[in-house]
């Protein structure tokens, strides 16, 4: 380094988060024992000490490798002892220094330090002169922008002519980050030091400008809020003095407070405050003001983010479902599956299920039970006869008296965004000039769309994805295909006799006893008596009529208790007529004779299965096929196919080839007021016609179902469970079904299958062997 360097052996004081520059005087406190020892050693000598920063300010005992190489040689000007063995030191920076090697580490650091003094210059070169001027301009800008420095600092700095001294003084006053300070200390070369400081100071000025802008914005916002509050208070005072105080002002404040406290999504909050701003500018008596108030009330009352916590304990859920309903295993299984998946995923959307089955099987009541099992709020909306799309989506606010649709209204009633929502009788929804409600439901019942359901009244997205939608229907035929596609169909068939018996004993009788004020043992009724009520006084797939008949028994029993003081009423099969009158239905047909031309078919209806008696009689004529009994087109075509099949097999059945030219075949299905349709009576029609033509009786205890082709093949049908239950109720012992329906036998309860002889057939010949008393002989002319 020439004349500007010399080597000294000096004690070393390591600094934490602090840098001392040459020409800088400052004081700091010393706590560490090593540091105190270094100061004491310096005071013994010429009071010079090497101040150098450590890499990690948090290290209490730094090692040599943790200490920077370049620091400042300083002179200790003053020492002040503080309580607790601490020392306050006043130092003055003399020059930069570079550590060449450490001589010792204990009890203090000591090493050979090379003093790096700035060269004395008689004249500064042009490059340095330019950098000095640029630095002074930047420093001037910094003093104006920053609030950290007093303006006098600029005056004192501008008098310095030495470039090294200028850079060190500016660095000491401006720099905040320890890394920047050390960067300037490391720059031994003056030109390099000036350039580094210029870059760092430019960055600091930009940061100060940004800080100033942010502070200005915050202050402006605060000033605006304070000014508005002050003006509002003044306005209130003036209006009160004039007797013109508008209650809208207080109302607006109340709405504002409610909106702030409500847990609203961002988009909803912005829209609500826009509406509130409109309200604040309206007179209190304005008609438009009422509309805005109603709108804000709806927004505040809706559960945008409020939801109930689901019960995730599957055992409790299963117990609740079994307590409320007997049977319905598919429904219960599906709900428990949903709970299991929800427990594993935690984020599952609510399923959309459709319960399809005849009336009275418990579709609506199981929905209430599911809500209780899941610990969800329950809301029900009946869709029967709904013809207006606005019932679903609401009216726009431009209409007088507009309100949200029943979906949003029900959610508000529930008070949570994840209730169990029952859409009852979805198959009875209608449409007319007011729109198509079924189409409006397409968005509601689609898990991929209903997270942002927009009601016409709210005009804001409401999340329905966590709602568990259940729908009920008696038949799927009237539900539009796109709507049906959005739902998972769960079929609930009619109950068997044993299931009805258990439902009556466990649920219906205790319920009716309670409703009629009778004690739990007020009526004694055996299982056989209940079976008699089921078989002779009801004919239904569900249990509604059964409950009515039990209620009738309870009423009569209650009268006896009230009039005669009887404590307990015994009801048996022999005295049942006193309570319910003459039996309405005949259950057992075993005493009837085998008849010619009368075949027993099985039909599916929306209220469950039923038996169908088909009569056929040939009369003299010209070959016409007469069909009566309110038959649909498909059933008429089945009759024509059956007649054609018989004609094609005339020889095999012992009939004249041209028998049809001399007779008319009249086919009648009794109960002509009831519409009947479908292809499943094909084999029944064929059997009835052939029996009438051959005069061979049909077995009285056989019922059949199946579609027929022109070649005599028997095709599969639907609704097998309901049909077999109806056959069992009617006292049938043998049931003929298509061979392809064997797979559906799993759905039929074992006790029913055990009581019925179910035979699967592939063609008409097999049907005739089972249904007719004897097979027709082949024509003697063959």
C-alpha cells in the first residue's frame, strides 16, 4: 500500500449489528467479557482498538472465521462504567484496517492489523470529482425525501472536499442495512467506494419515495374518513335544529354495522355496500327505498358462510335410521356410504338422490330421518303442481313485490348453507306460459354448477354445492330426461306382508295409541289380526291405508274405554268386523274354479303392483279383434301380436286354419275406467285368447307377465318385485316370468320367493304347459 499502510498489533472488539466508519464518533455499550478485556488492553496501550463486525449478530461467542476481514481502527475517547459490569465506550474512527492474522483468541482477540489510510490528494481526479458531485446531489434528494436526517447535515457534508471522507460520512448517516455498511467498509479503493455508495444511495432514495407514497395514501384515507364522519355529525345537528332529521341516516349506519359484522363473501359485500350507498341518497319515504331495504335484509339474513357440523359417527347414524324406519335397506346403505366417503375425503359435495316408489312407502319421512342422522337442518319444498319458473329462481327486483325463489327462501329458513333439502313430488312438476320449472331445476340439481346458483332477485352467486338434495317421485316417466340424468335413482319398492306386519307393530300401532290417548298396552292385537287388516282391509304398496285402518280401530277402542271404563281392549280376527266393518278385499282365490278365457296377469302401477284379469271371448263375425277396457296403444299392439301368433300356430293348437274368418275375438280387461298400457301383458293376452278358442280352462292359481313376439318368444319386463308382491297378495301360487328376468329375483324377499312357485320361461309353449289345464291337441287334418 506504500506510505498509506502500516501494520499494528491491536486488540480486536467484535461488533454485533454495528459498523464504525473513519471520521465517525459514537458511543456504544459493551457487555461481553472478551470485549471488556480488549478495551482494558487498549487503554493500557495507546488507546487504539480494531473494531470489526461479526457475520452473525446473534452469535455470543464468535470464532475467527465468523468475523469480517475489514473493519475500522478507532481511538477510545472515553469509558463509562455502568451497573452490572457493563461499559459504555466513546470511540472515534481513525482509518480502515484489514486483519492480516490473529495472534490470540483468549482472553480477548488480538491480531496484526494493516492500517489502510486514504491517500492524501492535493487534487481530485475528474472521475472522482464527478462521482462526488453526483453523490452530493443524491444526498440532497435523500435529505429532502427522508425524515431521518436534519437539513443541517447537508450543509456540514457539502463542505468536505476529500472524496474518501465524503463517502464515509454519507455512509455513516444514510445506510441502514448492515450488509450495505460492510460493503462500503470493504471498498479500500476510493473510486470503487464512491461507485458502490452511489448505487446503494440511489436504491435508498427509491425506497424512501415508495414509503412516502404509502404514508401519503394512508393519511389521505384516514383524513377522508374523519372528514366524512365530521360532516355527517354536522349534518345531523343541522337537520335536528331545523326539525328535518331523516331517520335514513341512522338506518344506513345500522345497515352498515350489520353488513360489517355479517360473514359475507367479497362480491356480496361489495354489492351490498353499493345498494347501501343508493339508500343513503334516497328520501326515507321513497318507494325505491323499500325495495333496497328488503334486498339488504335478505343479504344480511342469508347464511352465506354459516353451516352445521355433520355427524360423522356412522354407528349413531345407522341407529337413528333404524329407529325411525323398518326396511329401506338400499336408502340406509347409500347414506352410510356417503358418510364413509365424507369421513375419508372431508370435502365431498352433497349427493343428489331421487327416491322412486309407490305412495306410502316412507320416501318423505326417511328424508327427515336422514337429516336427523346427519345432524343437518331439514327443509322441504313440494313441487306438485308448480308451473312457474319464478317459484325456483325468484322474480327480478324490477317487479312490484318481488321476492327470491323458494330455493333461496328455504335456505334462509334453514339458517345454514348445508341443510338437507327435500324436493317432494318432482314427477308432478308442470310447465306453461310462465316458464318451465323443471328446466330451472337443472342448475340447482347439478353439483358442477350449483356452487354459483344465481337467483333472479339476488343476482349474486349462492353456493348450493354443500346442500344435500333429495327428491321423491312415484314414477320416472314424467321427469324430463336431462333432469333425471342429474340424479342418482334409488328405487323403493312396496312392502311385503311381513314388512307391513313389523312396521305396524313397531311404528304405526304405538304412534296411533299415543295420538288417541290410549296407554301402550291399551289394545291387544295378535299378529294374525294385523295380517287380516293388511289382507282384507288394505290393498296398497305402502302403509298409509294400513295406518288409517289402525287409527279406526284405535278410535273405536277409545270410545269403549271412555264409555265403559275398560282398561284394555282385545281385538281378534273374529271381532275385527265390529271395528272395521265388512272386509273390503278378498285375499284368497283358492275356492274359485278354473275358467275358460280368463287369464291372470300382473301389472305395475305408480301405487305398486296389481293383478290384472284378462277376459277373451270368441263370437261369430268376420275376423275382427275387439279390444275394450281403456287400453293404451302399446297394449292394443300386444293383443294384435298375440292374435297373429295364434293364427300362425293354428294347426298346432287344433284350430281350423281359417278360423279367424268366421269369428270376432273380443278381449276385455275389467275396471275399464282405469287406463292400462304396456307390453308386459302379451303372454297373458295370448293365453286368454287361446283358452277361449280351444275351450281349455286356465289354472286359477297361475299369474303371468311377459312381452310376446310374433314367433312366440317371451321378452323381459320391468317392475318384477311389485308384480310378484301383488300376486302373493292375491293368493296366487305359481308365477310365470320371462327367463331374462331371473336376475331380478334377487330383489324379491326370500319369504315371498318361498311361498311362490316362480317359473322362468323362454317361449309361449312353456307358458301354455304351465297355465292351461291341458295342452290343446294338434289338428286331426294335419
